[in-house]
């Protein structure tokens, strides 16, 4: 089967970008991938170095306008050309684009994810995903539901707040070499432990900060990819799984859903020992405790052993299984962009372009995306360089 390659990626800085509208913010990333590839926007029925199709990833709730993805249509050059919309994380759009290319319909697809979290009150936006009769009136949102999950996980496995602080410290330290990060620096353990609780046991440091930003990517068929870049990154494994909707129907300390998604991706990519065969990992850590849980679900350690794995130093940038050398989502990344940014970071690592945060000799990497309350949906991508 023909392979699909990622030939260019771009991210904006993540922070308060309210001075830009949705079109402008998206185009800041789009113009960079067009410049890198030499592609231009033109109708698919004409011959030339054009992008064949677009996938726009945009969540309407964050813009508070109907059909809000259409705001990005012109910036992505979607007029007079096939275009799809994904109302969710850009990582889902990456897989959609790969499927379009594998179908034989297109040779190149542009994917863009954009999010203005600062346009709305984050808590009121997030509560819309919950049951409208029982849970939404209680004000349950991503933070409070994740606090329930963290409490369950920590109690079951004896994980302490210092273990969560260890994730925060690693993230902030790694993010110092990431030019797009919002939160970085050499924090102290005392500083992190003294932070005010938002929803016990989670503090402000344990939660991904609200911000705005965009990510763009060009995917291409194998032959076209080799024409567009000398460092293509191939998608060799894909796995997805979704768990039950109601939180009470799940054991929130369990990572079976992620294990299933990872297992599918590993089988497709021919990976039997992820800790030994994958060089670098980027996981979607909307909250600090999730890095520990997701490492367990990805098979990097046993259940309840995420904290011990972290303290061993193995997941540090210079460790044997580096996790989130970019600083991850905890360093700042808007909701719809988190998973796609993880794909972009792995593509940079495998292409040898992760300046300042490069993992030496990285040839195979894993990008993880998550959505839904308490990790309801997981997607795992295995990527490889030549």
C-alpha cells in the first residue's frame, strides 16, 4: 500500500492572540506550510503546484457562532476546491486527510486547526459536553470532572501531589526550548506545591492554560511527498477507541480505552515493545496526572506505575523513553489544537527539526490525542522517518 507522508508543519505561538480573528490566526500557520512546500492555493481541476483539498478543524462552541469553520474557509483556500470540516481536534483531521489520500482522490491535503479559547468563558463552554438534564446544571466541566478522575487514580495507586508536581516541573523545563510555549521556566517544587487549589487535588499548575493558536500541516502521497521534501515523515500506525459517555459507567482510573487504541496502532506499525521500539512520545496532557495515566495506557509501564516511571528519569528529554520534550499541552496549547500539535512535534523530531528540544537519533515517534470528559476518546498515531 502507498504510504502517506507529512511534508510540512507550522504552529503559531500559543497565548493571548485576540488581536487576530480566526482567518488571520489560521493563515499565520497556513502561509508557513505553503512557503515550505512551494504549494499554492488553486482550484483542484487545474494543473499546477496546488494543494488538492483542505480539512478545517474548528469547534463551534469556542467561537459562539454557527458554521464558524466557514470563517477559516477563505484562509485555507477552500473555495473552488474540495474541503471537509472536523468539529474537533486537528489530530482527527490528520487521519481524515490521510484517508482521503489513500483513497486515491487527492495527492496533497492541507489540514488546519484553529482555536480562540479566550473568546468565551472556558468553563461554560466545556460544560456543554455533559448530560443536559443532570450533569450540566451542576456546572460539571473539564476541570471538575478531571479532578474526580485524578482523585480516583491517586487514591487507587497511592499517587501523591508531589508526583503531579513532578510532571509540571518537567513540562515547564522542557518548554523553555519550545518557542511556541506559553508557560515555561525553572519552577521550584515549593512553588508548585503552594499553588491554590482549583478543584482538589488540581491546582492552576496542573491544568493546561487557556490560550489561542493554530497549527497547519500538509500531507501527501508517497511519490508527491518525496517531491515536496527531503525529510518526509510517514504515518505507519493509527488506532482509535471511544469509551462510555457517562462518567459513572466507567472506572475513571482505568486506561482500557487508550490501551485498545494504542494496540491497534502498534499492530499496524509492527510495534511489539513500545518502550523499546519508539524513540519519542508526545501525549495530550490537558492535566498533569494524565501524563502518568497515558504512559500506563500506552504500555510504557504497568498500571499505577506512571509516577515511578517519571521519578526514574526515563521520560525526561534525555531519558530512554522521552515523553513531551516540547513541554506538552501543560506548557500551553488551545483545545482544538492540542492533539495536532503533538503530531507536529513528532514530525519535527523525526525530521531533525526540533531545534533546542531535539531527541538525538529519533526515527520513530508516537503522537497521542484525547477528547471527551476524562479521556473518553483516544487516538494514537505512530510516525516514522526513512
